[in-house]
């Protein structure tokens, strides 16, 4: 139990800037932490959605409350996933071959593909969350579920693909394929804990449609990364989180 607690803290430390006790380092802990990524996503969504919900509850304009929630999520994660989306977009959009694409990902400059991807990512998220700003409960439920689903997409990428770079080139030791039965069960449980409240608020069909869109997008990205890069990187995992989140919120709010 203590090891799993340390793995969860490692997941929080890896994916956010939240101040948590340092769990220390142990070989393979990041692999064990991966199954807790969706729960970390739920935590991020609850915090960001809670900020927006509080603003909405005191009468602030719904659009402003949504922007506040989106900003809170970016601050909590340090724009980790948006950075991955930007680098991945530039690499896939402008790379000549696998080596060139991987090299582009290491370039900190923002290119045209990155700028366009970020504009559309924030645009889709803003419009979808704004449509759901009917009550504080709607806001919190959508943020929590969407961020959980996005991190589940990250785990799928990690468990499905090889790491695209040499391990020595990674900023942190890369995660390996560790899709154990207990890991899959943990991810499924975390998803259920976040999605069920969203079903109670939005209804079953919209949430199922959101899950289908997020899953389809994740599978498509998985195939794209395999073909264009030969595997996954930290940047592609971050990009997957953003796109899966967008897919879910688009589906869940399309008929509001």
C-alpha cells in the first residue's frame, strides 16, 4: 500500500506543479505511477473546475468562469500537455522523416503548426466548457471527467507503443509497457469514478459519445505516432491528453 501511495505521489509530481511530499526515487516507480495518471487528471479537473464553479456561483459571467478554469488547469500542470501538443504538431506537420520529426520536438521555438494547434485546442475547449457552464455542478463534473479521460489516453499511448527515442535521450527514464491486469483495473476504476458523476449531470448518451470520440482520437493518434515516429515520446503523450480531452468535451456538450 505504501508503494502505491508513493507511486501516486510520483504521478502527481510528474504531471503537475502541485506541492506534494517528495516520494523519492526508486527503479520502476514511474512505471507503477502510470496507472494513476487518470486519477491525477481527476484531481486537476476538480481543482480547475472548482475554481470555475466558485466563480460561477458568485455570479461571474459563465464565459469568464470557463476561462478562469482553463487558466487554472494550465497553471496546475505548468502547461505540460500544451507544450507537448505544440512540439508534436510542429514535428508531424513540418518533419521530413522520423529523425527530422524527433529533432523538431527538441526545438523550443513555436512554429506555425504549433500556433495553429494551440489556438484550435483552446478554442474548442473554451466553446465546449462554456456550453456546459449551466451550473457549478455541470462545470466541475465536466472538468473532472474530461481531464481523467485525457490522462487515460496518455496511458493507452504509453502501454501500446515503444518509446521512440533511445532511453539515454529521455529527460526522465521513459515509461515501459506495464499494462498489468491490476494497472488496467486501476485505470478503469479511476475512469468510472470520474465519468459516473458526469453521466448523472449530463446524461448517459452524451458522455458515451464523448468517450467514443476520445477513444477514437486516441487510437488514431496511436497509429499516427507508430507510422511517423516509430513510437511515443513525452510530447506525443501530452498531445494525446489534450486531444482526448477535447474529444470528450465536444461529445459530452454537443447537444446542450
